[in-house]
């Protein structure tokens, strides 16, 4: 089976890095998230909100902004308002388009960012030559949510099988990965697809997940996806 170790073998995946920083309380106030694995980006945003925002004050202390239409003034206003009850306010800006000309303006604002707010900027593949990326790295941190490497992916699958209280042979995680095509060079198969297939496998299996359960689930998903592509 073709595996994947990641382009930076000495650096932990952003999935593990953010976990460690939240636990150690070393998370910076400016966070730039990007990469193919939107599932992990959503997970990280949820973990940060859980860490800093009191549920009773979520309406006031967690602000989600559409980065496609919002101007920098709107983002700044949200960040400058003090948290009502929470340790820190969390401002999530989704789909920020740095090519719109607002990137430079936002980079300038980040120079004097309040320590009472955590700003999460989610964007597509950033241009690392531009001011916004450089400012995010200088004053905060950038996280590339690329594919999980093979050990992490096997652990990811195993954890979900165990959470569903299913017995399984650990080697079946390798079969699951191979049949899914997760590491195929031209594949658009992501963790969102994989989680969906895990849920299908769990739903259609007995108390123990078998090789046949996985083969039938993945084969059915691939057939469905191929039919959609032909339409």
C-alpha cells in the first residue's frame, strides 16, 4: 500500500501541533489555517472555541465572519470588542480571499493585535510571498492541514471504530486506507469522505468489523462517486 509521511518529516502535523499547543496553553492569538483537510480545520476551530469560550456566552464571545464579503474594518471591530464572560474572544474568519486587496490591509492590522482575542483566518492555499502570510507567521502561527500520514490515519480510523464499540483486526485499517484511495495522487478523497465511509461501515457491520464490511462499503462509495462524475 502506498503510504504518506508528509513533506516535513521532522515537524508534527498541524493536527498534532494544535492539540499540543492547546494543552500547553501556548496557542498564539493569530492563527492562519489552510490545506485540503477541511475536516481537521473544522475540528481545530471547535477545539479552540471549546478551550476559550464559555458556552453561556458563545453568542457574544464567538464570532463567525464570512471572509469573502467582510471588510477589514468589520474584522477589526469584532476583534477589538472585549469578551463578555470568556477567557478570550474567538473570531473565526472563513474563506478569506487575500487576492482581493484586503490582505495587505489586514496584515497591517495584525501588527497591534489585542491579546484578548484569538483570530482564526481560514483561507485557500496562501501566497507565502504576500504580506498577510508573512504577518500571520510573524505575529502568530500558520497551520497547513495537509493529508494525515499513515500512522496518524490508521489511528484516526481505529479511534472511530473503537468509539462505535466495534471489534476489529487492527490490520483492517490498512485495507480501509488502500481501498479508499486516500493517498492516490489525483484523488479528491479527503477525511470528510473517509469519515462518511467509516460511518457506513459501522452501520452495516455486526459487533465485529470484517474485511467484507470494508470492501462492500468502499466499493459502494466508489461506484456512487463514479456515477456522479458521469452525470
